[in-house]
């Protein structure tokens, strides 16, 4: 029977294998915050309670108060002449502001995402202005530009052109507060994609417009659609800037948010809540469209936006 001897300072083979396995496995990962069953249930419960109290309850109250006096009264409140006029003006403004902001967003995203030029950072900063400036401040600034005592006020008065307290002022104010929504959704995606595909299409003889329709647009379509949906919802729900430039003339320059405030101040709470259900329904539809776009974009294997 032979016995093997191990030289001093050497590691036995079995111990070496065990040590190698421990070294390969590395240190055990620490548990993340909220991994425990109790902590997980507590976090989920707080999130659900917050969503119900802060978001769900107000939405529910709007529909309950609007229908409290019966469905017939609800329809009668929606059919008020001033409310119908406000709905029509809101849709009219959206039909002008959203396409114009979409074109602006595409042009800005194309310039920023595909080219490098002097003043590029300044253009990005200008696009971010509506997010940092209060809508009320934006409305007041339009007063100093297009008002009677403003920069162009005298010229506009001499030529009998009405900007403020008319639908053009409402369109301008709505465009200002929503100018960056489409651009922000598309810029990040265009920057991430680069310009290799467009350059390849141009080298194969495709024109600029054809390259945009066949190459660029299919790659950004979900980000573009999402930006348009957000822009439309914000235009229809804008209150601050529009309240300054519109003059809140009953049946003429009142948009739907302004009409809701007017009805509430007239102690017609049922009518105010009835009109509010239209904006609430628009918000819910926006959420549904967002979820659908996220799902469709994910099924295509493309991110909707590099920033999301």
C-alpha cells in the first residue's frame, strides 16, 4: 500500500477544484431592494393605492357626477350651444396645430438626427423651450407681440387682422406649448439609427423624397405616431396659454377646457362634468393608442423611441 505525500505549501487536488469552482462562481449577488415577499407586496400595494387615489378616483368622479342627473340630462348638457361651439373650435385648432407641429417635428428631427452643423445645440435648446416655459408665460408673451400695444399690434390693427382673441391666436399658443412633442419622440430614434441607410439608398440612385418615404419613414413611424397622439391630446387639453390669448368669449373663442371652467363658475356643475368627460375620454383613448403602439412596435422588433 503506497501513500502519496503532498509537498508543503501545495494545495490538494480536490481542494484546488473546489477553490476553482468558488472563484469561477464569484461572490453571491446581493438581493435587490424589494425582493423579499413582504417588501414586494408592500411596494405593489402602495403603487396600486396611489394610482387609485390620485388617478382612478378623480376619473371615476368625473363620470359619476356627469351622469348623476340621468343620461338624458347628460346628453342635454353636451348639446348646449356654447359647449358644441367649444368642441368644434377645439377640433378645428387641433386639425391645424397638430399637422404643422408634425411637419416641424420631422424637419427638426431630420436636421438634428442626420446632420452635424453649427448651431445644432442651439436648435435643440430652442426645441426644449416649451418644456421649461410656463404656458401662462407663453400666452402673456403673445400679448406683447400681437396685442394692441405689442410689437406688431399697430400694424395688425391698421390692416384689420385679428390674431389675439380669435382662432389664430389660439392656434399659435397651442402650437407653442406642443411644438416639441413630435420632435422629442423622433430625434432620439434618428440619432440612434444614424444615416448609413439613407446614404446607401442615395448611392443606389434614390432621390431625397423617395429615400425618406421608403427608408426613413418606416423606421420612425411608431415614434412619429406616438408623438402625434401626444401632440393631439395636449392641444385639445391646453388651458393656460389659450386662456390668455383667447379672451374666453362665449360661443366664439372658448375651447373645451375653457368651457368647462366657464360652466363650473356658472354653477352648472353637471354641464362642466359632462364636458369634462369628453377630455377624459380623449385621455383614455390616448393611453389605449399608446399601449397599442408599444405592442405593435415591440412585435416588429423595433424600439418605439430610443428615449423610451
